[in-house]
């Protein structure tokens, strides 16, 4: 038996291989057709415009790894965005960090309701969050009374959380990077993070190992809600507009980024580096399409096709890797 | 243990009709809910309730998602999910509309629309069954793809040239009393009851939903069955396009019908179909479709805004699931108690 795998087979066996190949292909096509995408400002703008998706993807990841799914995050985003924007515009003299705390708290509350339903009352995650999606979206309307908020109603210090540039990067990107690092570390290196993976791999064996699945699922759904709430506040700060319909079907994009990034929809698998690459890929695709004149109607179709292609390629490489591992094991015996 | 082996347990299933358990079954609970909603409506607006045409229009308003519900039952039965069905519905209506614009006669155009739906279902099924990708992610991506194709072809235009009978199906009453859409829905429902409960194909779905590996080893071609189910879902989305376009007064544009897939899934779940697969009947979702129609209409009559109705829908959904969860849990407890008593008797 060979102990040392060749460099090539290790590369192609890696879970992110399919993803990186697609990313490189897209970059090459983009470089040929629209070279302007590689200007630093365009690149930063691209990440800034898609940062909300990145935050939602991190949120969704926490839930998907437990083997669940949360389709209410788009509605939480809208609800929290409406709450913070409305009360901010009514109390303009309150310092803006208060609204960040409000966003985190309201998001956490929404997530806790989800966690209660899924973790303790054992409702199937898809259905529980489908129900709360309706509820939060309706509450967003109730709080907003169907009103629009325009840039002049939104204070500059509130907007600065997303748009003010620190060391060349806007605040929203710094927050996104911070979340990538914090939750990447949290998932990979803390006991609590590893418990999330354990639950997702097998509930029975993690229960035998003494992990309380209700608690873990409750907490990860609560964290997911909190991140979605933060995304809601930053969305309204970034675009300086708010209406109760924002963020509809964002959860689908977030799920797509997660699965593209190698997070297994059945739970127990997935790493932050994959999600980061998938996020960049997704941003590239949307930006690239919007730069091509007359192609904006194509964006949905192209995104759908690319997700199917990339996920298919990912599954294909994973199957190949598993087959190879099985073969090696049988040779060993 | 040796002396126990002579003591053969009674394994014959008790299939006799029991009135008590029938009255407590989930389908009957749904009927009670439907009656309660009806009484509420009657009490709130008696003048309107007894006016001719109200009941018919309530039922008609709920029928536009009904074919999606029937197809979704089969998909959920497998433990899969299809969130692309609303996009497929729009895709199918576009196929019909475009071929009518090309001057193709009515019947072939309708068939082209249905085939368009089946084709979309075929792609979904191929990716789910034969490539082995999870259904959630396949259908999220394919819903973007199909709706995207409609966006490319129609851009901001809308198609207006549809067969005249589309509108008749959605708005006419048979003999002025019985909604035509309800009749068609019930006929399709009866067929699906047969398909799922009585046919060999339907029983296969229950086995796959409960345990796909077990199904594979008992000689079921799981991949082929999944493919067929997704194609049926596509066909039902095509049929839904007839109801939907008729309901919209015979026009379609690319932005229509978003969120219908969630309504269909919610209705199925309210009807007692488990999203884990292998559990549920067709009767439940049929009654749940009517409940949803009456609920929406009643709340609308009370001058409650559409967005607040969403909150009510969500709460109803969650409460329905909680009730059925508790029932399952208490059933399981009863069964385990019964099994324990059997064991103690055997031990004696």
C-alpha cells in the first residue's frame, strides 16, 4: 500500500476541487469578456454588494451542519431590517451601535423561536421554518405598515456600519470577514462546534456520547437567527433603503452557497473555507452577469445552471473519492 | 428464550374498521377544522355565506394550487421535496402560450404545455435519482433555471393568447352550482388515492420513503421510481398551469406565481404528509386544500390584510404539526406499552 498519495490525486480528491475549477473557469471567461471586473474598486464593490449573502450563508451553515435547514432567514432579515430602520428613524439621536445590539437581540429571539420548535418540539426543520417564515414576513409588514424608508431618513452613523471605509474596505466587508473567522474557528476548533458536526453525522451516536441534541440544535438555530438579524441591519445600512419585502428568497441563495461550498445538506459535513470560496464564486457570477450589457434577464437562468453544474461536479468528485477510499481499504484487507 | 419460540405471536394486522379510531384520525380532524372554519364564516357574515355564489368562489379561489398539492404528495412521500414546481408551472404556461402564438391548434398547444412540465420534471428527476444530488438543492437551482428561461424568452412581455376553456375551468360552475375546478380536482384526487393507496406503484413509494435501502434490496428500482415521481410532479405542474392561467384571466408573465410551491408544501403538511417520507394519505391534503381556501377567504372577509393572513397561515401550520406530532408520540407510547405488556405476559 502506498502511504504517500501523489500530489495530483490529493488535489483532485479534495472536496473543493470542483468548486475551484469552476471559479477559475468563470474568472478566465470574465477576464476575456469584461476585464474591468479586476479593478480593485469593482472587486470591493462586488463583495460589498453580496456581503449580505455571505452572512446568511454562514448562518445557514450552522443549521445545515446539524442536519436541519432554515428557510426563514430571509424573513428574519426583513423583520429585523424593518424594526431597526423604523425605530432608528424615529429616534435619530440614539447612538447607532444600539441598533446593532437591537438587531442582534431581535434576530436571536427569532432564531430562538425556530430553535424551540425544531429542537424541543421536534417539528421537521423545513416545515417549522416555513411556518415562521410566514409569521416573520407578516410581522415585518405589521411593523413597517407597508412604508418605505429612503436614504434621507437613515442617519449617517447608521449607514457607516456598512459603508464607511476602514483601511480601504467598507465596514460590511470587515464584519463579514470577522464572522467568517469567528465562526470558522468556532466550528472547527471549539467543543461546541464539534458537537454541531456530531449531531449532524448521527443523532443516535451523539446522544450515546452524551450530547444533548435539543440544546445543540436550539443554540445553533438561535445563532443562525442572530446572524440573519445582523445581516438585516447591515442590508438596510448598506443600501440605505428599507421595505418589508427585502430579502425574499435570499435563503435560497444562502443554501445554494452552502451546498456549493461542500456543506452536506444531510448534515455533518462542511468547512468554512469551502463556503468562503463558494461565496466569492457566487459574487463573481452575479457581478459578471450584471456587467454584461443586455444580460440582466439571464441572471437567474445562468445562476441556476452554474449551481447545478458546480454541485453536480462536487458530488461527482466526492463519489469518486469515496470509491477510491473503498478500493484502497479493500486492497488493505 | 427457547420456550418462547413455540409461543407464536399474533402478527396478523388488525385491518377491521373501528369507528373510534376513524373519528380520531388526522383526516377527520381536518374535516372538523373545515367545519369550524365554515361555522365561523357563517356566524361572522351570515348574509354573505348564504348568498349564492360565495361558496363556489371560495372554493375556486383555492383551486389554483390544487394540482401542485397532489403532485407534491408523491414527492414528499419519497422523502424528497420539489420547490421548483411554481417555476415549472410558469414554464409550462409559457410553452402553451408560445405555441398558441405560433398558430398551433388548441389541443396540441395544451399538450405541448403539459410536455414542457414533464420535461422539467424529467430533468429534476434525472439529477435527483441518477446523479444523486439532494432534491432540495436541485430544485432550488432548477427553479432559478426554469424561471430564468421564462425571463429570457418573455423578458417583460406577457402572453395573452390562451385556450378559452382555461378561464372556464377556473371560473365556471357546473349547472350553476358545482365549481368545475373542484370537480376536476376531485377526479384527479380520486385517481391519486388509487395510485398511492391501491396500486403497486404507490405502495413502492411508501417503502422507499420509509427506507430506500430496504426498498432497493426488496427489488424496487428506486432510481426509476424517483424519476417517474418527479415526472408526475412535472405533469401536475403542467395541469396546474391550466388552473393558474385561467385564474389569472388568461395571461402569464415571468414574475407570476412566486411562492406557490411553499403554499403547496404547507397544504400537504397540514394534510398530514410527513416531509420525512413514507407517511400520509391523499385524503388529508385534499381536505387541507379546502381548509386553506376557506381560511384565506374568511380572514379576507374580516378585512384582515394579506400580510397578516400570512401570520395566521404560519401559526395554523405550526399548530397543526404540533398536534399531529403529539398524537404520533402518544401513539408510539401506547404501542410500546402494549408491547411491554405482551412481553410480561410471555414472561409469565
